[in-house]
C-alpha cells in the first residue's frame, strides 16, 4: 500500500500527480484545485469584514481563524488566517466579489496573491546585443565587481582597469549571467565610507564604460543615487540595483522609468527594530517600492525584489528571513538573493569573511528551493555549480546548460 504524504505546491504539480493515476481529463480538471491547499495571512482587517470573510469561507468548506474578541466585535481589528484549497478559494472569492464593505477589493487582493504563487514570474529582457531570461529551474548568477577600497569582502582588489576587466571576464567564463558593478561600499554593518555623488561617478564611470564595451552579459549598477544611475544608464548600463528600493533618492524611480530598465528593489531600514513580523515589514516595504515605481511609470514586469539579507537585520533576523523566504513569492516578482560571505554566515560558523564559501553555498541552495531566481555572489564558479545542481534536483531531471 505504501502510504506517503505528497507536498503539492501548485496546480501543475497536482495535475502531474493526477495524470500519474490515469485520471481522465475532466477528472483532473475537477480534482486539481482540491489537491492544492494554501494558508493566507491578512493583517489588520476590520472585525466586521473578518467575520463576513469567515462566514463565506466556512460555507465553502474552508476555515478562517480570527482573534478572540472579533466575533462579538469587542475589538476593532484582527489578523486573519485563511486555510483552504484552491477550489474553496475560488468559490469563496466569487461570492465575496458580490458583497459590499470593501470585500470585492479584498477578494481581488487574495486572488492576486494566489495567482502569484501559482505562476512562475518569468521575465524576458532584451537590449541591443544582449538578452536575459528568468525561467523555471534556471537560476541566474550575478557576479559582484566592487570598484571600492573598503568593501567588506574584497575592497581594493578590483579598482584598477586591468584587474576589473580581467575579473569581469573571469566571472563570465565561470558562469555569470549578470555583472553587478558598485563604486560605493554599501556593506550592511556600518563602517563603510559614505561618498559623494561626484566621487562615486569618478570611481565608476570610466571603468564602467570599458566594462560595457567588453562584457558579453548584461551589466547592473549598484547605486542608490539617481544621479549616478542616470549617468550609468546614459553609458548603456542594463539594470539598476538600488539598496533602498527607490525610497532613498526621490528621483530614482523617475530615472529608472525614463530608461525603462529592470530595477532591483531591496528592503532596507535604519536599525534592526521591527514593530511586527519581519516578513510582514519586508513585504510592506517592497510593495511600497513597487507603488513608488509604478507611479513614476515603471511597469510591474521590470521589478525584481531583494529581501536585503544583512541590511537592517541582526544575524538571528537574517536566519528567520531565510527560513521564510518563500513568503515573498506572493509579491509576484522575480527574487534576487544576496548572501555571499555575509556576517551572519560567519557568526553561525565562526569563520572569517575569506572562509565562508560553504556557508554561502548553503544559503544559495536553500534560497533557490524557497524561490530565489537570481543569486548575487563573489565566488561565481562555485555558486553557479551549486545553483545548477539545485535547479536540476528541483526540476527532477538533468538539463544541459
């Protein structure tokens, strides 16, 4: 008999298992939505809305948990947990869309979250002579090039023309799909030199022009200053990587929109205090970044999110984010993960920055299983191999690349 639990995350997996049973086409269509179970958390709903939501889902066979005091309206707001199959969601949401009191908007937001986790965030970007595709089971590798004297891991190693260009080519040969160039250390643990826009341009632009002329892969620029980003885009850079998620410099969104390039929006904050659940605050920040960008004219397809491992987070908080990383898939954007050689790895393993290869590899493998689509790394050859192996295991088959 051999009973075992199947972990079915989406309709595609459900259909695959049903087809293995030799279900007919109609049976598969009916049963697949019943085989996928999702729990959704909603924060701060008015208690009247929460009670109506609960009644609707209960009538369809789902379950809704609310705070004590919500049922008798003795509290004004409550967080909510919805526990239901995809079929139950479909039935309940259809009914909610016909009701007043803001329930149609809530239903649309829940539907959007479900769609985001069901569909892979595929992207196809193209520039003259270059392309970049984000595809299932094909993690992209972003190689780090620091043109800085004080980066925490490799400061001063590649800030001359010859060494920078040699390193770019070495990373491409090792499997880099993107080269990320930075001219101001944005290391998350303080002590980095804050440089002016003029100084950052002085460091970046001459080398960037040469890098763009030789790189066979797209080049991103790691900056939070709109003036630097604009100068880099005029030279032909392909992607903007903003550690403040368009919320640091008020002109950054406008600049990215003008050039219609992909923009990586990272979560960041000053200090490590969080008023509530850390994943909730990260997602709220990223949603706000998307709102800022879309208001400026950036299409949704041009956003790539980054949880900001190490930035505004303690080591314990970084580990918590890594353990719950898949929650950010509900935003519906590709995810970049930057853990390479960071302090939380050193603190777990009690190792210096130059000896964190295995620890970084563990974070890369776990990150990919939890939804990361791009990994930003120093050790390109080793991490590209780990990514390829992890992708192949998740896919369940061998794939040449």
